[in-house]
C-alpha cells in the first residue's frame, strides 16, 4: 500500500479522481493506452510472457484462497453479480462456500426484484 501512495504522489494523483494510473493531464487513461505504452514495455523488460488478464486472474484467485469474502473480490473485479465471480473462480472456492454464496445471491436477487417468496 505504501508503494501505491508513493506512485500516486509521484505522478500527481490528487486523491480526487481515484485513478491509480491517470494520464499526464490527470484524467482517465484508456486501458488500451496503458497496455500499449506502459504495461507491454514493462512486461518485455522483465521478460514476463503472461498478459494483463493473467495477473487479474492471479490476483482474484489469491484473494479468494486467502479468505477474502467473495463479495469483495467481485467488487474489486467490477463484476455486477457475485455469481459471475463464482462462475469464473469456482476452482478457488470450497464447494460448501459456493453453495452458501449462491443461496445468498439468489436471496438477494429475489429481494431486489420484490419477490419475497
């Protein structure tokens, strides 16, 4: 976390936008620009063949196996439904936990739709 704060200070993050990798002018940096001009050269320099999405999957899997609630992992990944996260990362979650989380997701969706049955 300290390194992220240093990065934000070094590159002018004012704390208002919430962007970790803002463009030079402090605004939104499109993912394609980040990948092309920053991530790819960095990856080539350290000789890592894995693409960006592999790091995303590793991050999510490590959070789940460390016991971070699936709702938080789902939020961090930007999934609108916990069930999406469960569908993708089932391999990292114990079977009993999956059943419990799917039951809670079903209950939440019923309540959200106004169906209390």
